[in-house]
């Protein structure tokens, strides 16, 4: 075979040099994408704080502040959501308001502007034996004495954490515990997952009562495999996508996504009266984000059908999660005149599949029976899940080996 590169006068690049080139470019792109996510997050956080400030100042003009503020958020949420989407629900606006009230823009001894939790000084005798007091004396809460600055001096780079971090911090009620988690997040570069893990395992309380707080602090800075956040996760952060009015319908797993797409087509073609509503429907419950794999509407039953697909065995946790989805659908998705939503859990283990219908709030036996009579047979769905999974896996294997089937 003729060496074309030699004839044309081109030199063959050593494989190691090319691999290094690809690696360098990949690193550059990942760094740039993380930088974009960080920049947008800073702008987002600054904008949300400003929205919170304007809400608080507008509320102060009302005579009955509590009731007036409650009505204001409901009305404001309806108007903003109609114009900018679901990122401005009443609960989201409430978080912006709380963020403005709970954080202040201050100046560090070095002159740098930073946003930090408002944290009152513990000086009374009654506080002497509290974990917050002990932690401050041990240097656990790194909260230097900032000097508040004028609002006009604030800049978008004063927020060292993402909006997702601040949302998790707002779930911490005690100001000194909140300040501790904020400081440790900044010092250790904690991801949102790491912060969530430390809050849920009461890292502040454990450290405050420890006889070796410094050793526990050092251990707390260690990153676990589950703490890592990919570039894709940062760019597709739900808050960023809402802020930019972007959709994020994508599959987290290639096999699961292919199964969901096939089952969607299969159910719509069964002739049971299904109509398509959404795929990978993102919902927010509390401070957590979840995805409903497939959301259909059944015309005969006049109800939503929430479908959740799991690659693995059925667990009690799957049933609990579906019950949560049904409660959310009942409260936030049901239209007037519709019946209670029903859930369908499809679990596909290696050599078996399990289909489970969840009735949710449907308590009447007669009505529940009517649901099951009109919905597809479990055995039909089970066989379809198994055969489809095997077919997709064969195609994936053949594709990796360069074969056609």
C-alpha cells in the first residue's frame, strides 16, 4: 500500500503526541465550560439577590406585611412564570427573598468583596455551652469580621459559591451552622453533592462536639467518588437552565433512554388511549430535583400516567419515589375534571422484569379495578421490556464491534 503521507511530504505524527494533543484540547474545553457555568452562576446569583431585595423593599410599603407579602409572591410568581417560565415560582421567589435577608455583601480585610451569611455574635452566658459557641472558639466557623459595603459597589464575582450551594445552605436553620458549611464549602471547594452530604450527616454538630475537631475537619474535606460533579452536570444545572430559559430533555443513561423512547412508542401504539405529555420531565420537590422518565395521559381514564423506568431490581424505595411523584402530580399537574394520576414502575433486572402499578390516592376498589382494566396488562409490558432491552443491548454490542445486525 502506498504511503500517501510520505508522497505528499507530510510527516506521520507519533501516536503519543496526538493523544497528548487530544488530552490538552479536552482539558481546555472542560475548563472553558466550567468557567462559563461559573460566570452564569455568578450573574444568576446576583440577579436573584437583587430580585429578593426589590421584593423586600416593596413589601415594606405594605401595611400588613405578612399577609401582604404572601399575596405579593403569589401574584408576582404568576406574572413572572407567564413571561419567563417555571424558574420563578412562588417557592423560588421566596428563596430569593430569603437569600437577600440571610446574606450580606461585605469586605474582607484584603479589600475583596464577598457575600457571606449574616451571623450574629454569640456572647450571652446562655450560649456558652452550645455547639455553635464551641465551634467558634475552636475556629470551626471561619467568619472574619466583615465591613458591609454600599450596594452600588457589589460585583458579580463576589459570590464564591453557585446558586445551588446557596439553596442547600438556606435549608440549614441555625445561622452559625449555615456559616460553618458556607466557609467549609469555600475553603474546600465542595461540590453541591459534597455539601448536601455533609449537611445530611450533621457535620457541623459532629465537629462541634468532637474532641479532635481539626482532624474531623481535615477528614471532611476529603472528596468521595459520589461527590464528583461532571462538566455536563455543571452546564446542565437545573437552575442555570431555568435562568437561561433552556430545555434539558436528555437521558442520563444510553440504555435507559433507548428503552424509554421505545416504550413511549409501544404504549402509544397499543390503542389503550394514551397520549404523550413529556419525557424526562424535570420536577422540583423541596431542594431536590427529580426526573419523571415518561408522562402520558390516558383519554379513557382521564388521568395522568407517571412512568418510571429502573435498570435493576424493584425495591421499596422505587415504590416510595413513585408515591412522591403521584403526590406531586396530584398537587401540581392535575387539571380540573381529571381523575387521580396512576403510576407505572418498570424495573428491568438482568434476566427478569417487574411491572408494578401504583394507585396513589385511588382508594375505592371499584374505581381502582376500572383503572387496571383499562391499562395495559402487566405481562405484556414485562415481555416488551425484556425483549426490547435484549435487542438494544445486542445493537450496542454489535456497534462497538463494528458489525451490523
